[in-house]
């Protein structure tokens, strides 16, 4: 894969439990990508989730970033609801 587009997004979490749960929930997606056009990496650094996407083109980059940001938002919402129970 020739990389022509790359982005790195840092998302601050106030709750380390939410951060760990989000990374754990998304590991299957990272380990088994749907497409070969984009590679995704998730890292934890202190209280930040760092999402890095390398893609063949901007279309694949945008699709991957949008998907992962939606999944991150969904996961954090679920953890917040569970914490309130």
C-alpha cells in the first residue's frame, strides 16, 4: 500500500476506564480491517487516545477516520451509561 494520506487525532479522556474500554472495544476492528486501503493504529498515551490512519487516498482516509470517530463516540457513550447504573 502506497501511503498518500495520513492523519493523527488525539482525544483526551477524563476517565481512564473509558479510555481502556474504548481501546479494548476497537481492537477487533484494528486487527481485522475491512479494507486494505487504510491502516489504523490506536494508542494510549497518558489520558489520550491517539488514532492514526494511513491511507492510499483521501477518500479512504476520510471513511476510516469517520468510522473510527463514530465508534469511539459510541463506545464512550455506552461506558458512561454503564457507569451511571
